[in-house]
C-alpha cells in the first residue's frame, strides 16, 4: 500500500472500526479505491479477518453523513480483483474463515464461486491448498465445481493429492466424482503427485477409488516410477499386492 495515502485500506487491515466508519461517512466511494496492488479495502479486511469491517465496507451508505449524498452504487465482489485476479472470495477461501466466507457468499449480487484468478485458480483450488475441508464443502454447496482446471491443467484433486490431504482426496474421489486420471501439463495424474511427494496412503486411496496405477506421464513414466524414494515405492507395491493387484 505504499506510494499513496490509503488510509481506509490501512484501517481495514488493522481492524480500526471507528476509523473505517469515519472515512466512509463523508465518502462512501472510497470503498472502491484500489491500492498499488489493485486491492480495495475489502481485500484487506478479509485477509485479516475483520468481519464487522467487511460488513461496513459492503454497506457504506449506512454510515454516510453530511449534506452531500453520493448516488448509491452496487458492490459486486466479482468486479474487484487485485493484480493477481483474486477477489475477496478467493482470499476468504484461502484464509479459511467459514463465517466470513458465508457472509460474502450471501452478499447480493452473489459472487461467482467458480471465478478463476490470473493463474486459473478457483476458490476450491485455494481452499484445497490449505486443507480447508469445511470451506470446500461450503463452496460446493453453493455450486462450486471440482472439474475446473487451472493453467497447469490441474483439478483441485491434484493439489489435494500432492499435499497428502487424505480427507479432501476422499471427498473429491468418492462424493464429488472428480476425474481421477486427468493429466496436468506434465502428464501427471493425482496419483503421480501423491507418490512423488511420499504420500503412500493417499496413493492407495486413489487406486481404491479407481485411479490407474499404470497410466503414463509425458515422459512415459507410471506413478510408481516417480515415487519420492524406494521406501514409498515398496510400500505402494506391497499395498497393491495385498489388494490383489500388481504393478
């Protein structure tokens, strides 16, 4: 926020409720001003999880004072992306505050839960990266899709597998029917990612739900061949054999 006077942004970030009310009382349009990162004050309030300030920023006319009345305007969360293409909803999904997420989802007009950032990430991708299972479930309940790829051609399940988030992998695989054998730009499936990071339990879970353990990546390598080490490879093979499978 350097370079200019972004007092409202700073107050929103620091949780200074009275300052926020005072600044917008005479100029409600200040809630729409972007800082050097392309962020409006709402982005900062969500980042630092100040729910009351979020409510104020989304309803600035409640605090307008003085004789000069600014013509009312609609605040569409989707219209305000920062320089990385993140809306307040993207931030809330990454931060993992369910109360704030639900508040934003209920704001009119309702934000697009499937809106993508500059790198193609949806709110579900971002929540998945931080293992926010409750956030993912809430987004899905509002129409969030697990079948949107980012610019690396990865679905959220690729991220869940790469990070070893077994609960999310099971949710995506069993309940949400996410594609298990989808390849990213390197030809890696979620199973490749799980084994490359050493998450043998996640790898076995993927296979049980139908992942192909003989599928090849762009270099012709099957998942076990990209396992992080020999111990993980041996564990994976032993577990497959116990299930009556062979690799």
